[in-house]
C-alpha cells in the first residue's frame, strides 16, 4: 500500500497530534534484520556451507532451513563459543563446527543417556554415538568440536557465563511436553555471557497450544514467555524460516511434512508441495 504524504499547516499538525494516540512513544517491535557479517566471516560461512563433508541429504535441505540467513540473523561469527542444544544427527554441526574451528568453539550439548529413562536410554546413546562418529570420521572439520552431556531435569551446558551464543532448532515443543522447558531456558541463561544471544528456531503454531499437544507446533507467544521468564529479552524476530503454505492441520502433526514424511505414499505430492514447516526465528539477549 502506498501512503500519500501531503503538507499540513502547523496548527493542523498540532491538532492531529493531540487527537492521535502516540505510537512513537510505544516500544518498537523487534526488527527482523540480520547482524551484518564482515566479508571475511561471510566467506567463511559460505565455505562451511559448500563443504564436501556435508551429507548431501542435509545440504539439500538448505532451501528450507536457510542456514546462512539464520546464522547471520543470530549474529554468529567464527570467533565465538557456540553451544548447540540437542543437535540430533548433526545437521547444523556440519556447518558450525568447521565455521568456528579456527577461532571459536563449537559445543554440541546432548542428553546424557545415563540420565534418561530405561526406555529411552538406547535412543539417546545411539544419537550420541552417531554424533561422535561423525566428528571422528572428519577430523579436519570436527577435531576441535566438543560434546557436553546434560541432564534435562537439571541442565548445565558448561561453565556459567562461558558461551557467546546458544542455539536450538525445533526442540522447544519436546521440552514443553516433558515439563522441562522452564529449566532448559534457565540453563541457557546461566551458560551465556551477559550480552550473549539465544537463537531459537521452532515449528510455529498460529495460537497457543496445550502442554500435552502432539502436533509438534508451539506459538511464538509461548516461546517468548518461556525465554522472558528465564530472564531473556526478545531482541528481534525474523521470517526467514516462515512457510505460509503450511496449514498446520496435518493428520500426523509436523511429522506429516518433509523431512519426516509420515503420510500415505498417495499424499506425497501434496505434502512435498507444502515443504517443511512454518517456523519462527527468534533472537533473545541475556541483559548485561
């Protein structure tokens, strides 16, 4: 929409100002702008994204996960200490560890299998073993990466005030359904240096969902409330990982969509046309 600006007399402007609510006095909404990387940092990130050590299936998802834009928005630079919470199979590890190798530190924070229930212990052990194998198989990229194991009921992610950035991708809904979200966000706050950044990407619901919701989505307001309760300040939002095609009413929740594709084969074309989920991208700061 184009707004036409016309000159007003001083008297008319004063009258208009007196009769109009003062929007300028209201807090500005966080802007979704990326933190500008230096040319050298951008080149280092490009090199990590183009690395032949990346699993081709992972690289193929860049069109949905927008790693360059996402990491730029979070302001991740090669000299920082970055803790990634629950990295799964290492999708972002393949980018972050090489990017941080020569001047920073990549830390993969994984659930300690010993802290898990007997039923899920094997799952977490397989995840840990797989990540450690990925690191061992490509020492040129991962030899400086480290792994820290945490107990999700009393999470610690290294020394207090030691991390420049904490990142988590598509995990908050799991912690919330397990009753662990509040403790996790407090753990993030403790780990970060004053002024440090918490970057969150998560499947986005259109409205608040109950704690026992099984869709995999959660609302922005709910994530923001969790972060603010832990002491964080919302710094900015980005729509870089938004997907307006996602109707969020799928029979098997977010797992109906790629990459899980939990749907009948006859529906494959329908869900491939939607793509991966609509996701919020939020940047929080630990106050100084």
